[in-house]
C-alpha cells in the first residue's frame, strides 16, 4: 500500500457525512494506486454514492479529507477536478441531442476544442462500442446504450481517475457485458478506476482490491484472497474416486498449503489456502497411491462468502 497523498492517485482519510441524525458515511478511509481498479462493494443505502459524491467534490464532508494526485479536493472549483472523470448512477445526457452532440457539449465544458475534441469523441465512442450509433439521438438509445454514452462523457478529457457509480444498474445483459469489457480495457491501459456496485460477480471480475461498505462503514478491504483469509475460509479441492481414499488423505495432509482432508463416500475434500498452488501435488498424490480418479472439482470462496460472514446476510438480502 502507498504511504502518502503524493504517492497515491486517490487518498481518502476519515470521511464522515451526516444527514440530520443519520450518519451516512462513518470514518471511511482508503487509497487507490495508479492503474488500480478499486471496488466499493455494498448494498443500496450502504453509503457508496455519498462517499463518491464527497470524493468528486460534489458534496461537502462533515469530517475527513480527499486528495487526488496529491492535492486536496473540496466542493470549490479548482483545476484538480479536471483529473477526475465522474459517471453518476443517473443518466446525465440531453435526450433530444445525439450522442456526438452531447459529447461535444460536455467536452467543451471540460476545455476541449476543435480537432482534439473530435478525436476524443471518436475514441471514446469506440471504447464504449457506440461508434455506429454516434449520430443517433439519446432518446433512441436503450437504457444500456445511454449508460455507455454516459461513460464516454466521463472519459472525454482523459482523466487520471474515473469514478463509476453503479454503471450497470438496470441494463440488459449485452450492454452490461459491453460496459464491463470497456472497463477492463481501460484498466489494462493504466487508468485508475473507483467502481461502486452491489453485484458480487462484477467486483470479482473487475477489481484489483475491494472495500466492503455496510451501514456507512468500511468494514473490510483487500484482494479477494486477502478478504477470504481474514475470515478464515479455505479453497476446496474435491477428488472423486472409489479406491485408496484413506491412503490418499494421509499423503495429501503432508503437502505444504493443505489445511485439512476429509474423506466421505467415494470422495475426498482437500482444504487449502491456495487451491491453484497445490492442485498438481494433490493429483500427483492420487496417482501415486493408485486411486481411481473419476473427477476433480475446485471451489474457491468468493466475495459473497466474505460479505455473508462479515454482515450476517447475503448481499441481495439486504434492504435499504
């Protein structure tokens, strides 16, 4: 982890926001490195949108600080905000204009002009897969296409950090996959991304690290494997076979990284800290004892397991 504001693209320290007697965000701190995709994972109402509104300088914090590329971000207008691309949860486009006209308008607000603006419009529309529909009006777009055009606006001025607030909410599967592929492409190109979602599978797919937010508090953060390790969960390798199971179990227990082995009816379950690291050794043990293997299954704990452990509920069982 990076150690100072100047060494992080984004540094968030002790953010607090109250609405009357309700504390919506309670002492939230995290950092994002260059080229990192960081996910804020939590249910609707957990404080994700309030947090990113403070990060973007849209909403004032009651306490805490935000630094972007080493400079403090506030609600006041300042050049530092040009380093930020913010794509809100709600569509922020003019429906009676074409996508190209929308991008030209918003690009002008971001200080882009002439040939440079035209080039950036073409590039960003290509990124979100809408080049062939750039001259269609927004009200002719599907909801998913509108969200993709919304992302293009956030990318026009080549920000250092892109904030995406629930960008796939309510979209069709095709548009959702297109959005996720676009974000993966941006990450590979080195853009830092702050991504909020309540979809576990999106966080698993996109994010280098995840912060789990619940009730306004950041209750855990790390890579998937770090989060799984925090709650003491193991990967499982299930080896199906009908011979020499006890001998197999004895031999596998000696493999470094194996935590436990249980034997059942025609199967052995191996618990390990990293299934991928020990899989070859486990299979070798089965071959060496003469076990007749009919199948091998690998099960890795996911972020849903972590969230369930930390909050006591599955993510989609949560209510606002």
